[in-house]
C-alpha cells in the first residue's frame, strides 16, 4: 500500500534537503572534508563529462584533495537551486585558479569560471550521490588562456596540457 505525501511533509523534506545541500557546498569551500563527507552515508560523485566516478569515503576524500591541490581557491557562485521528487538540482559557477597539477594536466596559472549543474540525488532524506554536469572543453579553453603563445616555452606547456586533458577526457 502506498501513502501519498502531504504538502507539509513534502515542504519539510525539501527544507531539510536544501539545508543539507547548502551546508555541503559551504563546507566544500571551507575545505572541511569531514563535514562534507558526513552529508552522505556512502559518498559518491559522478563526473558526467569525464565518466569518472568517485565512490566511497576514501576515494571521494582523495578527489577533494586532488582538486583543491589543482585549484586551492576553488569556490562557487550559486545561480539557482531547484527541487525534484528525488533530488535537489543546483546551477552554479565554479571558479578558481589552476595553481597545481590536475592529474596529468600541469598548472597553467589561469583562472576559470565554468557554469555547472549538480544533481544531489536523495533516497528520502539520505543523500546518495552528487552527479555533476559541465562543459569540460570550456574549462580547458579557460585553463589554456593562461599561456602566452608568443613564448616558445609555453608551447611545450600547452602541448602537455592538451595531452593531459586528452588522457582525462578520452
């Protein structure tokens, strides 16, 4: 037998989910990894453009550390937050400066601002996955903008960056 959810119950659930998502975002910016990880019983990130999945506490924590090594000032600017029956959907700009290696991509020193969408998937009040969509080529183009193509030394860095990005994307 299925019971319909009443509007006040749905409203309360949406408020709890939204608070969890906003706390999650805030703690990511503060690099309070234990707090971010506490928002999931089993942390899982799916990066749709690259096909990479980070599953489990250790894997997700490693992802946080790698991305903040590459972009130590990484932060976001919220554009919109919406609710679905099983998700909170966020649109935001992710911003940062590429000061460390991103896997096989060497640091470029460039800043980026990329519009993204993240689906925070819930089962009831339990966050089970963050699924992130973004245009990886827009990000790569901005990272390459940090090079001065008039300098031959930067040609090698551009080649390494493009080859590194190719290993991540394909």
